[in-house]
C-alpha cells in the first residue's frame, strides 16, 4: 500500500522541530506508537515515502535506543533516506527534553544522510550504508554536554559502543556480500524479571562455576559472557584448588581464571566474584571460599587451615552439594563445629540438577544462607537450554560486590531453581507479595484476576483446590472461601511451605 504524506501534514512546534501530527498520520492509514514519552510513527507498509517521512528512532535522555517496533533487519539501515526536515522527534510540548531531543535529531539527520551512490555494476543503487559510529559518538557527546551523572554516562556509553559494533559489522549489503549480524546472539541479553523487596535490590547470582583452569570446559571470559546473556548480575569463578588436569597446558596460578573473567565483567557490567573450591573427600566435602583476595595460599593439605586463611581474607564459606557423591546428605560433627565457629556461612541446597531437602532445615535452624548454583562445567546452554538457570537471589542494599557480600553474611538470600524457591519465610513472603497482584471480579462468587509481574511461577493451594500461575502471566480463578494459601513451590524447610493470606496481596491496577 502506497502511503503519501503531504507537506501539509508536517507542522512546526515550539518544543520540537518539524514533526508529523497524530491526526494527519491516522488519516493516511498509519498508527502511532508511544515509547518512553516520545512519539514514533509506524506505518503498515514499507515504502520509500514512508521510509523517508515516517520512521525514526526514539531518543530518551537517559537511554538512547532505536524503536523496537521496527523490524530488526530494517532498524539499523533505515536512516539513509530520512530527511531531517521532514520528520523529527516529538516529545511532550514545552518540555526541556523536547528541545534536547530535537537538537540531537537534527544533528543525527545531518550526519547520517548520505550522498547518492551507485553499485559496482551501475544497475541499481548500492545498499551499502554508512557506518553509524560517528552518529552515535555525536549523540553521546551531546549527552555529555547536558551534565548526565556518572551512572547514566556508563549506561549510555555501553549501549552506544554496542550499537557501533553492530552497525559497523553489518555495513556490507550488496551484490557481493550480504551480512546478517542479527543472527549473532552474543549481544542479546535475556532479562529475568524478579522484583526488588523491602527496599533491597534483588541480585541474580551464580556462586559456583568452573573453567578450563580446573575441570571446566570453557575459557573464563565465556562464563562472564554467559552470565550477561542469561540475565545474571553476578557470577563467582570457583575453580578447584586441588584438581587442575590441564596444568601442564595452561600457565597462570590459582587466580588467573578470576582475572580473565573479571576483565570481561568490567566490559559487560557483570560483577565477577573471586572464589575457589576447596575440594576434599567426605566428611569435609567441597567448600567454596568466596570474596577472597588470593587463592594461592589456600593450596595446602590442611582443610581447616585453608578455611581459616580464606576467612582471614574476608571470605564467605559455602558448603557445596552436601548430598554428593554418595546421594546422602549428612551433617557430620565436623560441619556442626565449623558452623558453631562461624566457619560455614551457607549451604548450597541446590546444585547442578539436584536439591537436598534436609539441607533446608539446616539453613533454617542454624541461621545459614540458602544458595542454589549451577556448578557448571560445560556450556550453560548444554545443560539448561533456554530455561532460566539455577541462581541465588541476593537481597542487597546496593548493586555492588560489597552489597552482595554484606547480604550473604546477613542471610538475605533465596535459592531459585527449576521454578522452585527455598529460603526464609520472610524473604519468600516478600517476593510473593512483590510479584503477585490480585483484583476481585465478583466478590459473591469469589472470582478474581491474578497477575504475576515476575518470571517466577507460583503454585497456590487452599481449601482442597490448587492453581498455578506462570511467570509474566494473568489468570482468572475462583478462590475457595478460606483466605489462607500454601505456596507449594516455596520451601521454608523440608516438607514445609510458605503460607500466605490472600488479603496480603496488593490489588491489581
């Protein structure tokens, strides 16, 4: 369908440069899309006219991005034919952001608009587009002049550098070569929606992973990239002290894997925690020493002395997979003494693909932190596919390594694995209340609409009936007359589940 947008549909606004009015566009068969307070124009047909006059990026002062509603393959190469005199950014009238956005767009248009070119054969115009690097750098320079704070600067810089990489890599699209950079998923992060609770930040962490520097199968920075792609906030590198089968092929000491992973973490904005695994037979078992400063001194035969050295460095000790390798979760007198001496701070109640119900009771009665981790040796996708990987939810006062460490020592954590949660009742209750909204549809029949704002599924049981709600889902249900419910996938102990009063849940908007 050809959509012609006449000059009469374009007007000037004191708050922004020339833009298309909503009424004029609607009359021509297109629709508007509101995104972050700006208005973008999206037409139902892709024509040269619409490409010039209607499509444009949405710019927010704190987040420069392209309109998600435009197909990805067209999104990156749609700027060449845009005339900045025809269309610009429409922000709320009279706002300061409108003037700034308009200024950015005028600059954007001048840089991007290319001179006409022909292909090598001369038979058709070349589809090779100019690199957007200069454009994005210019936008970032504009943001600097508007005194954005340091955290916003870092966020925009990372986004802009990512876009520079994508746009420059995907320049060639002609008769000789047609690159398809959007097939690569390395620059795509899957966000996991888990709400903050009680004024704390919910940090998604994996506190147990391995690399080629012990018995893992991947280079350390792969662990960091996986963590970023799969929605984590932090990952611990915990290679074995005692077991290094590739020692003859790899140089570097017990800290080398952490250094490599941390460097990549600084690039991606992922917190990398320095750790190691003290690996002994039962009854001692395996212990992760986290937040250490130097793993080399822990390479000694005395297990208790190794823990003492880690604790002297400020280390947090996690007892790993208590039911492995004999399928018996045994709390030996040695462990009881270590817990009494505050030399074990957490129990890994889930590891890899198994959990240890009796360990829920240990954490509950001995005031230990609940953790769930992958203990991954392979690629994460080989084991968990596209499912949400196991993780420890840490409720931190700040989104930093120090914040995670303080929260773990305080016991503010929940194990999250295979759609199940295990932790203290107060933390689980806060998660459920932050995740679930409920609206009464018919009070007499007790019919309600329930909204799950998180990616955590929940199963409620009360009055002999049970219903489940998946992550990011809305359902309608008839509740039993009793107000109390048991949340069957939230463990507070072995065979013990969180109970909650439906009246505690917030009313949906």
